[in-house]
C-alpha cells in the first residue's frame, strides 16, 4: 500500500517552509495575538476560538490531509537562524485537469514584515508549484489598498488581471479584491493535444 506524504518542506536562503506541527501552537498563537491589529484589516474575521489549541489542532490536521490529498500546500515560514515562526503561506484550491492551477494566500507577523521574507517564500512556493507539482497557473487576490501585498506579488512576477467584486468577506464585510496571477514560463503555446 502506498503511503501518502503528509509533511513537506521547502528550503530557501533564510527560511524553512514546512507544514505546521502541533508543537507550533504557542509560537503561532503568540505571533497571531501580537500581530492582530496588523493582520485583521486584511483577513476574514477571526472566530471566537481562533487562537485556541483546538482550532490550531484542526489546522494541523487539515494541513496534513490537504498535503496528502494534493489539494493544498499549507506551510509555515520558519527562520532557520533561530527557528522563529514568521508567518504562513498556502497554495490552496489546487485544481487538476484542464486548469492545473492553485490559489496563493499568505500572512506575516508584524515584527517580520518588510524584511523580504514573504517575497522569498512566494518565489519558493511558486517555483515548487510550477516545477514539482506541474501547476501551470498560481492566482492571488488582495484588497486594492493593500500596497504591501500588491507590491510583493508584482516583485514576484505576478501580473494584475482585474477586479473581483465582493470577492471575500474581510474583517466582517464583503470586499472587492484585485486579482493577480503568475504563469509557468513555458505555459503559453504548450499543449498535450495531438
């Protein structure tokens, strides 16, 4: 019987990107709590139990199942020099068949913002998606006023594609988002049709 891999790791210059572990609970809770004011304007509203051990355990189990099923790649950003948790990045909604696409989402704790960590993580995840998962398109969306998120996407080679009205509920209300995508370099003109 083939055993599916439930954990994964991607190494970058300064980071280890890996699936969350139960042992990450305290670091995750602490970083999310201290960064709450920084994060909540850009995220869906946090559930009442968002920072609870049970909710975190559910995240860990979901991550393991998603990696094993090939439907998502949820990863924590761990700084290699001190093993500090900096944030998270997820390639989610991985679609096979004609689409060969996935959706990118990410967050970084306030103390670690604007130091190039997220750019490093995005570039590594997109490279992995294109070259290891054979994904052809990686999509991302953010609020139009989120200049930092738009900037990092553009610096990572994502192209602006348009606007999605009332795309996601953010901070308790439906919000319009701007859409970006990165395409695998050899995508255009490539076909498996005979």
